[in-house]
């Protein structure tokens, strides 16, 4: 039966026994012209939407007045995937038929499929006059200004008859999504400034700018965010001082959600040029390039200037040897070159101008495929997959992968269906909300895929790809069809009260009031459980009588999820907000919480146990988010509590501790207030990230604070504030905070060792010694740079303060500022590079060291034993690797020198590719040949950062007159039967002779610069090289490896059929053309054994392997055997097989799994009277099993009619039999299908 608008309405819609349809007199009359008409003498009420429609009517007029109808509501396909930019009206078309005296239509934006809770009022109201029985078309534009982005909506029409005020509802056929408006930077004026001009005002032109936008200024090494002077929708005005260095800056606009960056525009250049005279004018900037793996690309610049122009290209900030023309062509690129930057320095008699930075993007294949879903190659690019809508897509290349995101607003049964184009082999996978694999469908080529999973509400990800992934089946012209549908799964009944014995929760648990676990009680929550807490409290108890609390008070709480199935504590509200429920309170008792999520509480997790020494506490691998107050709150306790691997994000405040606490490997990010607060007792943080919080990163007082190996960055005020207690901070990164990095009032004592404190807008370290002390280790071996003030000191409680072995340099105003009466001794510190005069006087950068009491007997600064750059703590090169010229056969050693604190790691690169096992300071190249020629550089790293050396070029000198090879033959990997070519490019005095070799043996007739094989076979696998000769000698090339691949199933396939309690297995081998020899192996599952092995086969019980061959003729063959499961085996086992071809291995395709299941549970049937004259059956069966329910009017007839087929998700289940109406008797049976 079709309902209004042509949507399918299931038969269960019309069942009077449906609990949502229990109003008396519910009836339908007929379907006419695709509209649904009603018997007017009845009244009825429907509580919610089913099948996309929800309808409600008041009592109609006696005598049968007709309805006015709205139907076939469709969103116009003006935007892909119905994703509308914010502010763009949503346009919908519809059909209407008014058989009454007029109709009023109110249009709503609906987000939860419930037509009765749209309290915000309609967004558009329309009125139609009576038009008789005519079906007309209409259009409505729905404004989207002010709507939140990222929320899926469905257009809802509320239709009211102007004659009798009868009301009904109609949904649009498809959903739509409001996205951010189109955003971009189009131009900058001016686009060049004069060096040393001071502050310059710029105007940035574009679209969809917002008041919170910031402008990012990038000079090639560092990015500076600047708040604009003014912001309009189409332009931004910003002031900036570009300085006096000649360079090209890249400017972009960054938009924020709250305080977090959301998206960044493309960048445009602003050139800093010389005032007098000007250098060349660049008329064409080099453009970004996207190129396939193994191909080359070209960067070009055009300029005008005085006289002859000179060019020098740079790659990643380093000159490229020989790249001195208007264009530069790369070598064949690899994935290691992805993200490399290129720019040109153009010079004339008046100066030098620098081009913009052009970026190289390396992809697997540049596709000409027109896939409307792209780009969706990664989960973060996932295309929205609407429920109930068929989506077409293309797998455009062997490595193409399409990602989709589907949203379940309630717990439901998700059905995914993939229609695969004929002849292709696509696979379908489902991933959870944490992107962990959840299910997959892997049928053979040409077969469709499907997945069915019962899931809690949330966002899920779907992946479609050609098999095998990364080198799979594809078509640029044949689309697949992907669809998703969901049906609601109702959770069990509500819960509240006391737990006094052993209780287990699983599935979806609805909590309506406080749940308290008392002494003797135990609550175990199974992996994957979703605990949904109501907005009220039916027990009116606990700390908050109006909110649900889960309270551990003397008993045991064990909520241990897994990586793939975490436990979720959340709000029951349709649109949850922080504070919907109170949270979990740990008053007393033992607790184990792992792999969990707590969200939308007042306080996510509240520890109230006054003495934890006698209880067991495990809290690890969890996340707490969207709390109204604190994510984690700890009262004072006697024993230390440990927290491991927690994510505390997007709460009002992160963590508050008033007791001993140890936190490891955890993250405190994006909280509105501070990340961590506390007072009294001790707090130890190890390997933690405290970043991007709206106030302090860490704010504690009167504590013993220990911070080790932590990152504290980008917080909106101080990075770390610790007052009146002992403070020990080691080997941590404290940077880019919007205030002071480390502020310590009256520390007692303070220890700062081995930290990097940089790029904070205030002081790097601010010490107030109105009280307090310094430990024996003191403040040593820190790197303090690029802050406003490096170190600033106040107070008078100390007589002497020692700063030993620190790097304090490049701070904006002062390296060291002494505003105290304390004498500061700065011994063996690095202050930046001094002038020759400063070296002679023994006074380094004294203009950047401030002393309030220079002429007093106390309070002065004494600088002793100054270190230079060679011994600074910051990681750097003291000697770069040197270029080398060598003869063939020589040994080359590249030996730079480096300096920096702690352990230093090394990795050498050759022409941009990392060298295997080249992880020492020096690089040794033994017995060099022409293949070793190229550019080498070293990347070093330690706790303070990463540094790259300059490029050292190794030039291998050939004998006089011999040719050189400017382009080596490249390795190839192809499928059997494909053509392949190897090419060499030689330079020197021609003419040249060529002789190609395979595995060092000359190939007859292969005497040109290119060697081609028209159709490769596995026998062609090997190493190919060429010897190039001229009158002056010969030069061998590098060897290029040819790998011949065999598609899965193309050489060997398996078929499995059931043979009684055993399985008959057949293998068919079809070796590729040119295979000289092969053998076949079949590995059986543990405990299984073979019988009736076909001729030439042998069984090795130790390795569980059947072997046939070897066969030396390369001809096709078939092999058979009988597979015998072990006694009592039940389940699924996999066979593994392969054909060992000469030069290649082919994995067996076709069937691979055998399943031995226990006998199905015998279903139990009971007759059920559903309503007067309507009967059905209640069936108790096995979860996951498929049953067909049949009915007959008489057992003697022998004729059974199927009623329905059901996959059991709950037992028992009830089936209504419409065929029972008016029958004097009815018989039922249940048949096991699967």
C-alpha cells in the first residue's frame, strides 16, 4: 500500500494492535490519485512518525467533508547531497489537492522525526483557496539564516483545514543539511609593501568572513595569528609590521568555533620589497601542482626587470643545484615528496624578488573520473549518507576509497545495502563512532553487499572500495548504489533505586532516577552498553533531587568496555545539553572504569571517598565531555588515586582535585575554563597534554606539583600557575599560551629542569619570591625563547638566585628582567649570538637584561661563563655536511656536527627519501657508483624540536669521456598480461649504444634507450638494467625491479560444497601465460583433516598443509579433497591457500570459510488473539536465527501460506496474521531458514 506522497508504509502501520495506534475506530477508506482519504466519521490520534509520515486529526464533520491534502514534498536537487550553505533558502516542491473550503500550511524545520515538539513556530505559512478536486503544484522557500550548521533536518508541513480545523502532517521525502557558507580569500590590497615601512594596513577581500576570524601571517618558517581591526562579511582590515627582511609572506584567514580553529582559507602572497631601487617584478607566480606518483611536474615563474634576470629555485628553503632557469622540472615524485614547497629568487641589477611558495601534492592517480561524492577518500572527508535515499558513487581508481557518514538519532537496526556494478568486486565496511571496525561484507565479484547491525544512537562511518583494497576493482563509468535504512529498537524499561545484589546491565539501559550501589551490591556494565539518564529524578534523592545520579556507596562498580565496544553514559534527551543529569558519584567502594564515555552531566565523575586506601580504584581509557561544571571532581582523600589515558574535553572546566592524584597519558583540551585546577595535597602529571583551554592550562595552590614530559600549550591565560607549594617541572613543552608560560608565586621549593618554554605572549617564566625557595637542582638546562620576557623575577625572600645552563634568547623585550632585590647569577647560559665587542667585554646582550638595582649592593645580575651557539641546549647543527666529489668505487663519509640537550635521533635522506638503517650521525657510502649521486641531508630531533641540515651533494665522477645517466630506469609493478617499458636517458658525447640486461644477463635485441615487454608473464620477474656506451667508455645504470602481480582468484580458485557432515573442496588452477612451473599449497584449520586427496597430493599433519606438485609444464589443473571437521566442532573456520608460481605467488580466491553450526533451537509457538477477529502467533526462537512463519486454514489441506520471514532480534516476538480475519480456525508453523 502506498501512502501520501508515494512513500512505502509497512503493513504494521495499519495493525490495530500496534500500541502507538490504539485509538478506537482507526480506519482507512481508499487510495486515489496517490492521496490517502479517510472515513470522516472517526477520530483518532497517532503519537509518532512511522515510515516517514505522522498524522493526527480532530473529529471530522459528520456527513463526510473531504480533506485538503499536501503530498510529494521534495527538496529540489540544487546542491549535492542536499547540503545547503547557511543563509541559502531551501526550496521544496509539492502537490496539493483541496476538496474543502481552503487550507493553511505551516512549514517547520524538523530535526528528530517527531512532528509534535516543534515549539519554535513555523518558518513559513501559506494559504490555499478551495480548488475543487484539482491536483496542483506548489513551491515554498524556507529561510536558513541563523540555523546551526551540521544538523540534518527534514521539512515538515502542518496542514489545517480552514473548514473544520482538522490537522494532519506531511514530511518531505528527503533530508537536507545546513553547512557553512562558502568561505574564501580572493585578493589582498596592497599585495606588496616596502621593507622597513613599519605597520601597514591591509584589506583582505573574500566571502563569509566572521567577527572571530584571525589573519595568519606565514613567513616560510613561523605563523603569526593577528586579530583584525574590523571584519565585514566580504572584507577584513588588519594591521601588521612586515619588518625589513625581503621575503614573500603568505596570508590566510582562519575561522573559529568558540576558541578552536575550524577552517582556513587558501593563502595569497604579500611581497616585502626593497624601497630603492626595486628588484624584478614577478608577473606570473609559480602555481601549486598535483602530480601522480612516479611522474614529473613543472614550476614556472615569469618576471620583468633591469637587464638580464638571474633565477635560483629553492626546495623546502634550500637551493636546488642547477635550477637557474625560469622553470624547474622535478624528478619523478614519490609519496615522500608530498607537501614539498618550491619558490624562485629572481634577481637583476637592482635587487632580488622572491616568488610565492608553491606546494607539491603527490597522489596515487590523477583521475578523470566524475564522481559527485568526491572528495571523500578519508573518514574526515566523509560524505553524508541520508537514511532512505539511494546514493550513487564511483570507485575511480585501484586505490580509491569512498567514505560516508550515517547518523542514527535513536538506537536502531541499521541496514546498509551496496549494489555492485556487473563484473566488479566491491566490498562494504561499517566503522563505529570511534572509527573502529564494526562489520564488513566481502562477497565475490558481481555480488551485492549488505550489513545489518543493531547500534546505539550516534555517527557511524561506511567505507566502499574495490577488492583488494589499495589495488582493487574499479570503474570510472559504472556507478555503485549505496543506501542506508534504520528502524528504531526500543530499550528496556526504566531503572532506579538501590542495588543490593549482583546486577548486570547490557544493551540500552534507561535510568529514570538515582541508582545507588550499596554494600553487598555489585553492578557490572557489559561492553557496548549505553546508559541513558533521564532529565528528572523519580526518586528525588541524592546531591541533586532533580537529576539522575549513579552512586557507588559501599558496593562494587565494574564498567569495563573495550576499544571496539566502549560503555557510554549519556543523556536521554533528544537534544542533549550539559547538565541533563548529575553524573557518577564515587562515595565509597571499589570501582573499575575503562573504555568509557561520560557526557552531558553536571559533573561527569565525582570522587567523594574520604579514604581510598581501603578500596580498589581503576579509572582508565575513558573520555568525559560536555559537563556543565567539572568533568572530574575530587574531594580530599587519604590515598593517591591514579587516572590513566583520559580525554577531558569540551567541559565548563576540566579537572578539579582536592586530594592526592596521579594522572598519566591524558589529555585536557578545549575546556571553557581551566584544564586542571586544585588545592592541597599532591598532583603528579606524566605524559599529559593540557592545551587549548579557555582559561589556565594548570592552576593549583598549596600543592606538591610534579609535571613530567607534558605539553602545555595554546591556553587562553597562563600555561601553568602554581602558588604556595613545591613545584617540579621537567622535560615539558610550555608554549604558545596567551599569557605567562610558567607563573610561580612563592614556590617552596621550585625545580625547573630541561623544559622548553617558548612563544608565550607574556613572560616565559615569572617568579615571585615574596616567599618560597629554590631546590638544589634549581632552574637549569631550560630553553626559554620567543616569549615577551624570558625570565622575570620579583620579591625579596632570597638573597641569591642561580640560573645555570639555560638557553634564554630571542625573547621580545628582555631575556632576563630582575625587578627584585635578589642577586641573580646567570652562569653558563646561552643568550643568543653576541657581537665581537660583547665577546671582548664579556658582556652578552646586556641591553636585553634589565636590572632594577644595577648600582645597589644587592639585586644585581651577574652573567658568567657565557656559552656560544655551539653549546646551546636548543637542537642545531654546528657543522653542516659537506658536498663530495668521488670516483667510482670510493667510500664517501658525510660527517656533520650537532649540538642539543638529551637524546638526539638521526635520519638521513637521499633526494627526499629516507635511507634504510641510516640513523647515525655520520653516513657512510661504500663502493659508490653513479647511482649514489644526489643530494643527502640529515634530520635530527630531540625533546626541544626538529632540525634539518643543508643538502650535501655527492657527485660520482665517471671515467673521462664515458656517458652519464641523467634518468635511471624505474622499478615497475604490473599485472600479468600487461605491457611494461623501462627507459634510460643518457648525457655526454654521442652517439650512444645500449644493451639491456635481465638479472645481469644480456637480453637479445634489446639495444635501444627503451626496452618494452608487450605482455609480461611471471617468468619476466627480475632486475633490469642497461649498459650505456660511447667512444669514451661505458656506464652501467641502476637495476630496476619488475614485479609481476597475479590478481586474487585469477590463477587459483576454490569451491566448497556441503557433503553430509563434511565438505567437498575443489581447487582449479589456471596459471598465467608464460608460467614455466608451479605448485599448490592448501593450509587447513587447526583440528581439521583431509580425506580423498586427489592424485599427486600429499598431507603434512605437522604443518596442516596439503601440497600438490611441482608441475613443470605450466598447464591448468584441478584438485579435490574432502574436509573433515573435528568432532564436536561448531563455528566458522577459514582455509588458506596459494599457488606458488615461478616468480610470483597467487592467493587462492573464491570460497574460503566453512561453517558448522549447532542444530537450530526448536521454535515454540503460541496462539495470540490480537483483536476481535484478528489472530497471530507468538514465537520464542533463537536470537540471530531467521524463521519463516506459515499459516493454513486446515491441517488436512497440506497447503501452507507464508505470513512473514523474520530475523530474530528479540525473543519472543509476535506476528500478526491479517489472513486470520473472518476465519473460523487458523494453524501456524515456524520454519528455520538460516
